[in-house]
């Protein structure tokens, strides 16, 4: 499910006390422009973004924190009412890009479990997998190091729906907003892609021109037995892989 039939409003909230109201409003405005001009037409969704001292009732929220104690806590989660929210750590780098990344993925797949079936990745060298698998829709992960600016604010590139085709149809067409991805299911340097088959999680990572394909038996629960979404499972294993690399 996307937000195509259910327009939403996303509240950008600074929980750290480190971001001025002026800067927060500027970033929220840039994110709103990115959603309206770039993301919404491509993914056929409806959403707006605003800056707030605390999230109003009925909004989806993105919280900015100086740090996030638990590894893997950044990303999209569901609250006790089943509403999506996201946590961003300011200390982890270019936070406006991270916020754009999580915002786009929240809008495309609010409940962090949307899958699309397509062929297995070209040149797959990991453990055996079926010829057709179910990809987790994470539109920023395959090209997550590619950025651009909206109103002077750095934001994340993202793949287009046709990225999840089994094959391309037009010579030279782009498969991300900026055209940085040149063919379906391509992973750029610094990015990754996740797919599921039966009870296994499979991931491809590309780093410094090297591709690594892995298979994992994913855990289903997080701290204190909480149920993990498919995206939380994928993101946790991606972070663990990168820490061990």
C-alpha cells in the first residue's frame, strides 16, 4: 500500500534542540517541494510536509535526535496506533539527505512490508535463490549515495516504479529520478537491495566497485520481543553487514 488513495501530512519535529526553527522550516519546505514536484508524480501518491515543535494529531512524524542509542533504530517504525514514524540521528552525517531518504520510503511503503515480484538479480553469486523473487520496495537504498538539492537543501535520489521491472524497455531511459540508475534492479556504489524468498532474506551490496551477495535467516523480533517489519529486518542486517565489512 502507498499513500496514493490516502493523502497524508508528515510532521518534521526537532527533538534534539539543535536545529533552529528557521532551519527546520527551510528543510521542511524543501522536502515538501521534493514530494510535490518529484516523488508524488512518479509514485502516484499525495502528501505534504511541515515543520512543528511537536507532531499534531493525525500526522505521520519524522523526529530529529542528536543521536539514537540503539543501533538500527533509525528508519521507519509503527507506533502503538499502527501509524508510521521515523527517527533521524543528526550526528550520523548529512541529516537532510537521511530525512529525505526516510520520508520517501515512508510515503512509498508506509507499513514497511510492500513487496514486488521480479526476476532474480543479474549475476547473482550468493546462495541459491529462485529465478523470481519478492523485492522489498526501498526506493532510496539502491542509489542512496546520490543526492541533489531542492531550494539549497541536499536531498536523496530515489528509484522509479519501473526500476522493479524484470527488464528495461527503452534504450537510455533512467530508472531513478536523476537518471543515475540506468537499468532495472541496478545497485549503485554504496547502495544495496533486499529481497525475500521463503523464510530467507537476500541482499546485494555494492561498495567501491565490489558486489557482495548474501543470504540471511532473519529474526522476526526486536528488543523486548517487539515484532519487526520487513524493512526493519532488512535495515538491521544491512547495518550489521556494513559494520562487519
